[in-house]
């Protein structure tokens, strides 16, 4: 047998074995680690996706919450899991992109410890004010801030969180001097804004959507380059400040070394789930922008995000700790 023929046979056998693995996997329950607490928007979305994947795989798909440490606990647990196709990580911007530029060291390497499976959705940030604050646009807010220096404050989830960095970037882009008020989570930040203790809140669309629908908060801008379905009358910050285009996102990752055939099937079934009308509508109700795609596309996106967020952290003067 020639060398060329042996190589062709080996490649064929590899393909056959890979297809067999993909067809028989999973043979036991799968877990999806979420680095946020139960009831948060990432947890809700993860459970919706897990339910669909369980149907496709014929196995239980259990969401395991490992909250704390600004996503470090959950990310570390996922990174150290066996790459055997029984563990996935429901990844967010903080765990994979912003933590590396806001912490001096991490017990996991976001770029090396995970294999990309697929993007799920982007989560635009929303600048909102309490219903009693007399502004209807970013221009109004800038004017009010200039007329009352030091009187306005912005609630967010902490200076090293996505919302905290976005709030600081808003000050930088607009020239405002909103007092930055950190909270331990989105819920108290929203409650204090509604109650009048703070005037502005900059959080994910998923977090503020219910309060906007009830009229407790008034959205005045979104953080992405284009307007968002469901918030069609709310201008994008980029309309006034070109280049301002940031969003959170949810993606599915696997521990590095997970069989490629498993990753390929998980990507296929994830995209099929995102294509279901009911799933799409529920995610859009959360203010999310569906972004199904390939593992390769997700890898490219993550590389670009790491570079972009590193620049933003330098621009706002945030020092890693």
C-alpha cells in the first residue's frame, strides 16, 4: 500500500469514527455551567437553550450555577472540567473578554482553556432614567448634567463589570460627569434608580426590559450601532457618538480539547434551537439580538473583542486589580 493510499485510508477512518462519535454522543447527562446566580438573565437564557438541547440529544442537560467572583468561579470550574463532551460553559462578556483586562491574574486562561461552540445572542446595553427624571434623550441628559454639575448619579454593577465600564465610557464620550454608583447586581441598581436615589442606570436590555414595559424606567439610548427591535424609537448612541458600539453577549464554549465532532454537533443543534420561532421570540422579548454562527466565526469575534475591550479599559483609565 502506498503512502498516499495509507494516508487516504487513515483520513477516511478518522471521518467515519468522528461521525460515529457525533451520532452516539451524548451517552450520559450533560451540564452547562453558568457563572451567574439563578434567576439572572444569563441563567434564564441558559435554561431555555438547555431545554431545547436536551430534546435534541435525548439526554438531560442540567444548568449548574457557579456564581461569584465576577464570573471567575464558574469560568474556572468549566475550564478545569474534563473535555469529554459532558460539560459546556454558558459564557458571557465578563468571563471571557473583560476579566482578562480588569484582573492582574486569573485562575483560567479565556483564550486557551476553551473551545468555541457557537454564539447565542448579543445583549445591547440600555441607558435609562427613572420616569420622574425630565429627560427624553441623551442630549437632554447632557444638558441637565451641565446645568446641575455633580447632581446626577449613574447606577451600575461595579466599576469592573460590563455595565460599570460602559457607564464610565458614557461619561467619557459625552463629557458628562455623572457620579458613578456601584451596586452588587442589577436589581438593586434598578430599584434605587426607580426610587430616585440615582437618576441614570446603564444595564443590559434583558435586565431593564420588564421595568421599561411597566413604565418605571424610560430608555433614552442603546449601546449598539443600530436601533434594537422592541426599542425602535430609542436612538443608538452611535447616532450621536460615531463608533460607540458595545454589547454584552452570550455564547456556548467547551473545555479545550473537547472532540471536534462533539463541538460540531453541539453547534448544529444550538443553531437549530435558535432557529425555533418560540425560542427566537422569547430571546427578542429579553431585548436580545440572535447571533447564530460557526465556531470559527465565534473565535474571530472573541479575538476582536479582546483587543477592543483592552483599548476601552485603557481609555477610561481603569487599572487591573
